[in-house]
């Protein structure tokens, strides 16, 4: 068993703001905007059930990827067209994990475990229901297997552009209720020990934008923290 963690969700470039992190460790998952043509209508920011004020971009379509049923999706799916993410994701097999982390803005009263202003936090995971599927392999899948990815944002693009597709096991995948911090309390750019000691990343430079690999022990630690309060990382 192994895992990869990748950065997803709204940021200061797209759509110009981050999702919020609340004092109790809860958050809002806000996707990035859809930047390419689609073969069918996709939700807009205004269609999403959000506490965050998205009025400035309410009519803009969203790239709802990763797809979480808890946030209004049909299945647990993820696709990517960029080699920097598609490479490590293509190595994952059924039973491995894909963790998703987002940069979130700290709002209201900052708890002691959270970084000021913003930080990187794991917000959910998939346990792979099948081996990762390359974009080329997708086209040769039987129609009933292709249908498992019908709701994915890259499948809805015209033309289809995914280099890799991931499907999560519905019983072992989830969007979290509270985050698992990757940033240290000292600052959003400061990686904590989950990054520097358990992942493949050095925690130097813009680590919060890079994919990270975790071995079995690291994966088990992330899963343990997913079921704990965000402050548990300090214990």
C-alpha cells in the first residue's frame, strides 16, 4: 500500500481566492474554474452549496475535479492532463490511496494548530477501486467501464484531455469533515513533519504545489490523522 498527495482546489490564481478554514478544523472545498470547452453544461460557482461569497464568479463554470459525492458529485473520480501529476498517479494500483490537499485561508479566530493567513491541508482521499487508467487506455475500455468515469470533469471536456483517470472505492473514499494540516503553525510556507519526514518531498521551495509520495507507514499515519482532530498532529 502506498499513496500520493496532490494539490487541488481554489487558489489565489484561479479563481482568485482560496477556500476557507474555520476554527473547528472544518472547511469548504471550492473547485477551480473550468478553462476549456465542455461537451455538456457543467455547474457554475453559483450552483454550488457554499457559505463562501462567490458572487463575483457566480456565473463561471467550475472544473469539479476531484469529484466528491459529499460536495454534490456523482462518484469519486479524478483526472489530470498534466504530466507532473499524471506521472506519479499512473503508478497507483487498486487499494492504494490518493490524498488531496488544498491551500485554505484561515478565517475568524486562528486555532493554535493552524498557520496564520493560509496553509496547506489534506481535505480528503480516495482509495483506488481499480488501477489508475491512462488516457489512452480509457478509450479502449468496455463501454460499461468507461461509464464509471462519465461524471469526471476531464471526460466532459471537448476534447477529452486526461492523461490519467482515478476512480475511488465508494466505501473507502471521502471528503473530510476536518483537515489534516501539512503547514506548520509558524506559517503556510513552512512544511510540517508529515511533509519533511514522511513524504518524498523536502519541504523546501513551493512544496505546497508539488505531488508527494508516501510509503505504507506514511499512508497509515495520514489515515490515522484523517480520523482525528487537526491538533492531533502535535501529539
